[in-house]
C-alpha cells in the first residue's frame, strides 16, 4: 500500500514538473525582449515604458535590460554581464544601442574598434539562439549638434549622419534599424513646444523616452502603438501624438529599415 501511495505521489509530482517546464518555462506566447545600451536606454526606465505600452495593447511581454552609463559598443563588447544576459534566456528580440557618438567616429576607429565590437555582440547572440532577432537602436542628434565635428555641428547634421551610418549597418549586416532618431527629428520640426531633451541637450526627457518606446513597439510588432492606454506619467493627449509619430516613422518605412522584427503570431514556429 505504501509503495502504491509513493508511486502515486511521484507520478503527480512529475506531472506538475512537466507542466511547469513545458507550459511555464517555455511559454512561447510571451515575447522576450532584451535591451543592451547605456543611459539613452535606461533613462526614465524606457524598457518599462515599452513593456507598459505592449501590455496595454494586449501583448504578453517579458522585458529586461543590460545597461551601463556612457558605454560605447566597444565597452559593451568587453562586459561579461552583457554576455551573461544574452545567454540567460532564449530572447525573441535583442536591441543593441551604441553610444550617441559611436558612429561619428573616424573611419579607422569604426573599422578597428566599433564594428569588431558590434560583430562580437551579434556573433554571441546568434551563437546562443539563431532565431533571436537583433535590432539596432538609431539614436538622435544633440539639441545643438556636436560642435567638434563639422559634419555633426548642428542637430540636423548630427541626426542625418547617425541615420546614414545606421542605414549602412542595415545593408552590411541585414539587421533592422529602429529609427528613433528620425521620429525625434519629426517631433522637433512639427512640435517645437514638446521638450524631448533634459537640460544637457542630449539625454531624453520622459517624452523623449516615451517616443523611443513607441518606436520599439511599432518596430517589434509591426503595428501601430496608437491606442495604447499606458501613459507613464504623461497625459493621454501627448502620448497619442507621440504614438502617432512613432507609427508614421516606423510603419510607413519598414522596407527602408528592415522591419518589423518579428511576427508576433508566427513566433511559435521559431521557439
């Protein structure tokens, strides 16, 4: 009798473990997103804003970030924490954000330092899980440009230089680019009353981070963030405007930037 009870308990225990493993640990209905970047990513908890927008639009998401202030791609490629984060889960999407000046560097630095670092990160991601989609985070120009460089000494010049560099990365690596910098440019042109920067003229205000998060939603899921009811600490009117700008800059130019990153409903075929 004791043996029967023992095997009965064992059977139930194995069933519970199997259920947890197959239906909880490997929950393929959840989109897992990892952000690798610096303060342009972690300021205002931008990944959390992306998560809030996604949930309010009916998506199941799991979002994490591995960030370090002022980190360039070269610095990221030498951080053990980055590679630990990459290996921790089977990510559906990993976003890579370089320093705001990574792609303003001279051609020798790009060739000898920046691109090898980028390739090291991409290689680690693909080795861990070839189904993970990688995205580049196109950043924006400083409010008044980067004065030491002639080709970037105004906002317009800096924004366009960064854009061109990221488009060249898309062509070289066939990895999608999220055009946050172009959405930023459109807001500056259309609504001068909206302050996207904090006082340093470089880092994002909460509105700037909300715009970035909206761009990531459109880029990853291939649909408009308009209608999201998560507003962080902003009001619905300004958030709807930022959602719309993100949608116009991402969804109407998907081929140009290699987007969307994934088909939410077809991801079961990958994982």
